[in-house]
């Protein structure tokens, strides 16, 4: 039955009561109080469990043909833990009332001691307390998730290890999607005692805690191997072994771009493992570096990572990025930004040539670049964005 007032919000109440007289009394009390509710009745606990999902509040009798005492309360809350439950029983037992509240009930009322206004008020308060509890629970989940993301992010996005003051580094990371779920994008920069500078950017396929944790493992393993003086070709082979041992699901893989800059800073060795090639900015032009592309770690059966020598010049900047930066759509059409579109945005940001490579490592320029990509996509991108800008002057 429906009991409503013209200015009240309708709420569905599930009344679990096997006695027709008591059920009629509850409905009359709510009618007299002018409660804007829809009362749905169940005579058995089994019937109530079929109807509870749509209920804003449950009025539960503790003496039912298929349930006695607090057993019914516990079974209902196990099935639907977020519903507000008010025990409405004929047993005037203060100890039982305390036990009911400890078991999860919002309140405990004795049938003979309840007026319509009191019942209506208890229902509203019970629903508000349940909403408050749920809001607090969600806040706690969000807090814990944020702390975990922060720990993972520190592992994915470390501080560079550089001794050459002529080199500049700028980085940016933005989680994709409206939920800002941390993905497996990672980067690193390390200078070794022999003067070589090794830059890495990678992307674990997929998004979520498992991918982020794997990204941390790969990044840490890469840095440790580079600092230990392992040859770059062997470093990626070892990273693949780490991936195979640490992956939580079969067929996980990670695209990788590794660029090793020679001590003279005019040349480098580029290794591409299924990853977009870096952009090279010099005073005269913006180009995409080219190198043979190998399968990424996790899919490379041969386990070989050949390097390709690239010319950098006297003054240069390198932009290493994950594919989230170029896979956004242009407006609402079917076309993607792509590498050519990204180079166009870079030209717009740097102005007319000759270009100033030093600007590429400017935080404001990288922020502008991400904002433009998001604007062209008409909102947040689905994938994460990681950018590593390495410059030399």
C-alpha cells in the first residue's frame, strides 16, 4: 500500500511481519503521521530477502515463522549490508535491543510503545544514519586508495639520478579516465659513472593496481641494473625476466623506450620495444627518432633488444611519452591525434623556428601540452599520460 503526503518524498518501507493485526497497526500509524512512504509487506524472512534490495528501510519483527531472534536480522544484513533496519517487535527486552543494535540494526522499538510520529522519525533517522555510515565508509576507502596510489606513484615516477648540470629533466603524469585509477606507466633517468645517461619510459598493458605494482617492479629493476653497470642490451633482457616472474596474470607485457645518451651528448643509442618513438627538438626542427622496433618485454620470445645510433646535435631536447598522449581523439570525430598531431602541438607551443629546445623541459609547456590534448579530446583521456622531457644545452 502507498501512504503519501503531497509534499513528502516517497520512500519504500519493507515491513517484515507475519501478524496481520500488527501489520495493519503499523500502516495506520504511518498514515496518521502523514509519512510519505510506500509500505511493502513480507510475511516470511525468505520473502523479505527477495524484496530488500529496493527498500529504503526495513521494519523487522524478530518472531517470524522462518526466523527467531536476531538470526533474521543477521541474515538480512549479510545479504544487503547497506540497508537501514529498525527492529519492531513485541518483546520489551532492553538487553535484546542492545544486542540488535550491535548486530547492525539502526534502532529497536517495542510495538505497544510506538506512536506514528515516533515511528516515522525513527525511520527517517535510521535512513540518514545509514547514509552517513556509507559516506564515511566511502571516504575511508578513498583515503586508503589515495595513500596506496601515492605509494605506487612514488615507485613509478622517481626522482632522476643526474650529475651533469647541463642536462635538464621535466616530467608529467596524469591518470586517465574519470576515476583517476593509477595505471602502469613509468619512467626513470639515471647517469652512470662512465658519463652515459640512460632514460626510460614504459607502459604496462592495462590499468589498475596489478599493472601499477608491476610497473614499479620493472622500473626499480631497470634502475638497479643500470646502476650496477649492466650493458643496456642485457638490462632489458633482465627486465623481461622480472616481468615474467612478477606478473599476476598471464600474457602481461610492457612497452618500453630506452635511450642512452653518450658522454659527449651529441649522440645516443635508442631501443624501442613496442613503444612510441621519442621526439627530438633542435633549433632547426622537430622530428621523430627512428629505430628498429622489437616486441615488448613479455612478448619478445627472442629476448633481443638491438640499439640504433641516433644523432642529437649541439642543443637538443627529447620528449619521451606513453601512447596515452597521442591516442586521444580530435574533437568528437573518429581521428586520433597521432605523432604528427603531437608534433604540430609542439610547434605551436614553441613558436616559430628557430626553436628553443630549453623550453621543452619547462613545466608550464608540458602542462600546456597535456591541456591541449585533453581539449582536443573533449575531456579526460581514457589512458594514462606519462611524459619525460630530457634537454641539453
